């Protein structure tokens, strides 16, 4: 099992995977971007009786609309310009194993009808052929979109939704399982230390604090990227807040809004640039000092400035 975490929600998820994996029921995985949907899909396959059979991932949002049918179901030679030979589709490639339909919410309505038929009748037809091919494929679908909303809007078929949603698994956002941050961060620390042949022994307490107070809109993928960057940059024995700072800053805007430094509406009249910049400076220094528990030296490193400036701005 590669799904890491000690929070209740992850524990429940692991238990459900163990129960569901041996069945051939369709599974719908719902979760925000970067929460581990593909990892869950692979786990479902690897813990099934057909783990030696293929696991075929398809990103439904990445295939041009006019090619999806032929990608999924294959085509007969001459069925359209460019179909120079008979070609099996991804359904056939996944026969006996698992087809992972990622971003299922992006599938055009016309394809939804065809997918529904394939699921109901367990047969497919290559484009341009009138021969049914009987298949045994387990479907795992994933989405970060609210499909119920899409059904209401008429962009997702309700019958397909119920067909896919025999079992629903949810991958929780990282901000709702803050207790997993340090375990995951340590996991990625080990992974990238090995990859970059670096001997890093851990994460400094102030760096861990910064990780735990970050909002993680990109979830585990964002944490993984932040740790990769920090490991690459770190020259000391442990990850410091300073080497993390750049990675955590990129998704800062939501935080900035929350604390009240709003960009002024210039159409309503003049403002003083210097005053505004001073306010931003004070706010950043205040945050840095909060993270470093008042250490001006560390705050200066975090903001790549001098101690004098920190002291001045925090007066
Ligand atoms: N619980 C976990 N334990 C360890 N690694 C995890 C966990 N969840 C996710 N990861 C890792 O985080 C990264 C993102 O996961 P994954 O690609 O499965 O997310 P996703 O939900 O499919 O994201 P997206 O919506 O962006 O496609 C991967 O490298 C994955 O291995
Ligand atoms: Mg994914």
C-alpha cells in the first residue's frame, strides 16, 4: 500500500480500497486536484486478482473530441482519414484488467452514450465496424468536478453517473488532514534525498510549522513539489523554512486576501504607491515573524532581506 497518512479519513480510504479492490465493481473516485486519485486507482488495481493484467489510464480531458471514440474503442482500416490500419482501442488494451477514466467529467455527451452502452452490455465496437467485441474490463473513473452539478446543467448523463458510481471513494483535501502533512513531507524528503543523493536528516521545527500552516490548494502534488524544491535547494543538514519559502509563496494570494491587504481600485482616485508598498512590507514582515516566532534573523532569511529592515518594518 503506497497511500500514506494516519488521519482517520485516509485510514477509512485504505480500508475501503482493500474491501473494494477484489471486486470487479465500477468505482468513482472524487477529489480535488492533487489529492491522490490516480494513486487510489492504481492501488485498486494492484490489490485485485488481476494485478498482472494491464492498468490503462486515460485522461478524458486531454484527447481531442473527434478522436476519443477511436482512442477508446479502436477503429477499422479506412473508417476515417488517417485510419490506415485496423487498430484496437484502450478498452481492448485493458481487457482482463482495469481501465482508469480520469477526468470523466470532461467526456463529451455523445461519448457518454457510447460509454454507457459499453458498460451495460460489456461489448464495444471499433469505429467503422459492425462487429461486437466482448470484453471484461473493470472501470475506475475519477473527477475533480461536481458531477451532480453537471447533471443538473445537462452536461453529464445521470444514467452514466449511476452506472459508474457503484462504489464512491473520496480523496480528502490536504487541509482537512493537517495531521498527515509531516508524515507526507518526511516521505517526500526521503524520496528526493535519495533521488538527489543528499543526506538530509529531517525538517526543522519552524519549517514544519510553515508546512502545517500553508493552505495547500494543490494538495499532495503541491507538497511533493515543494519538498522536491526544498531538498534541491537545501545546503544544510535539515530542511529550513528559508528553503521552503519560495515554494510556499507561489500560492500565497488567497492568504493575502484573507488578511486585508487588498489592491486599491485606481479608477476611484489616486493612492500613494509608497504607502501601499509600506503596508505590504509590514504585512509580510509580520507574517515572517509569526512563522519564525519572533526571530528577526530567520525572518530576514525568509524574506531575503536584512535584519535592519525587518526591525524597522516591525516597529
Ligand atoms: N496518500 C498519499 N501518500 C503518498 N503519496 C501520495 C498520496 N496521495 C497522493 N500522493 C502522491 O501525490 C501526487 C499526486 O497524486 P495523484 O496524481 O494521484 O493525484 P490526482 O488526484 O490524480 O491529481 P490530479 O487531479 O491533479 O490529476 C502523486 O505523486 C502521488 O503519488
Ligand atoms: Mg490525476
